[in-house]
């Protein structure tokens, strides 16, 4: 019962934040504006947004490929792209992101004949490396923000966040040379997994490739937001969108929210909505449209999922077992 309740924490937290945002919009009489913005949205901009998101899924699959190569596990980018689409679709039906991650680990295991521990470790590495790459992007964006009209509170919040991330990265690198053995199998596995991240970060070629993936993701998401703003005829600051995208992406990726819903809208309001010269309703409109695009871009994953009933059943067995 307790485990069942914990699975719905992310879903509940997203609903709570969305309810608060809807309340604010209603109080400011922004709901009508929100509907009007969606009605005037250019369909070609939405279609282009879906295409950009599919490209970003390829970039995410490339990160998995980099990590798998480092783990001496060979995999084709196209196969990883299909798995990325399927896991993204599964994530929409999972109340917590960990379930989608388990499904992705199970698919990697079955598709490439990996050990359970290795497939879970690869997905874990992908999560952490993605977050650390966003931290690096955030630090560079913060430096530029020092010379832009950004509120002091936002600068302080980002400084604390990125400093904590940089400190965590430093710790992972510092402990990468240690050999930790407790005699307890589970703790030893966790220790090896954590130390393994540091091993990736101290390899220049791999670290550069992973950082490049994060830069491409942040720039691609910025372009997507810019396309949506233009398609909705919203005069958002292009520079502000780019500078705040690392923060938006980082918060949206936190596993305590359901696919970033609620938290993403809140941070877009606090950043682009405050510094980009657009209203709360316009900021929410862009963020919600992005969430819809994420869902639409995952629909090919549903087709792959339904076309492989044997794989689907095997994945369900693996997830249940783990």
C-alpha cells in the first residue's frame, strides 16, 4: 500500500502545481487569453515543433549510444531511437519516471542481450550524465545572464543550483579512483555504479561527447520554444529563452513531477514570463504546447510498442521482476 502511494507522488505534485497555475490564471482573467492563444496557433509551427522533438529524441538516443560504447556494449542508433520513442510513450502511462526507466532498461537488456545490472546502470548513467550536462550549460548561461536584465532572485537561485551540481560533479570525479567494498552485494553494486559515473567523466573524449549532446538538447529545446512562440504570435525574447532553457530543462526532468508538468509551467512563468516581456497566460501557453508536442512525438513509440507483442510481454515481465 505504501509503495502504491509513493508511485503517485509525482503525478500528484504535478496536479497540485497545475491547479495553482490555473487558479492564478483565473484570478488574473488569463484563461480566456490562454484559449485565444491556442486557437490562433499556426499549425505549421506545431508540426515543425514535433519534427524538432523527434530530432531531440535522436540526440537522446545518441547519449545512450555513447554510454553503451563506454560500457563496451555495441548498439545501433536506429534501434536506440526506437527504444527512446517507446520509453517516452510508456512514460506517459507511468505515474513516476522510474517505471519508464525500468522499461527502457528492460528493452536494452532484451534487445542487446545485456545483463540486468548493466542495462539498469546504462539508464542510470544516462539520467545522471544528462543532468550534469545541463548543469554545464546552465553555468555558461548564468555567466551571460550577469550582463542581461535578469532579476537578482533568479540569479541567486540559479547560482545555488548550478554550484550544487558542479560540486556533485567534482565529488564524482574525485571518488572515481576509489575502490569501495562493504561486503554487502547490494551496496557494492551501488558503489560501483556511482564510481562508474566518475570513470566516464574523467575520459575526455566521452565527457566531451556527453557535453555536446547536452548542448544540442538545450539549443534544440530553445529552438522549439522559439518556434512555438512565433507560431502563437507571442513576442518572447529569443535571448531569454536560450538563457533560461537549461533551468527549464533541468526542472522539467526532475523525477518528482509527472513528465515535468506543473513544474515546467511554473519555471517558464518565473523565467521567460518575468524577464521575457510576456504575460503569464502566454508563458503557460508555450509550456503546455511543448508538453503536447512531447506526447505527440512519442506516438510512433506506441506503434512500435503495439507491433511487438512478444517484446511487450517480455518487458512487462522484466519490470515486474525488478
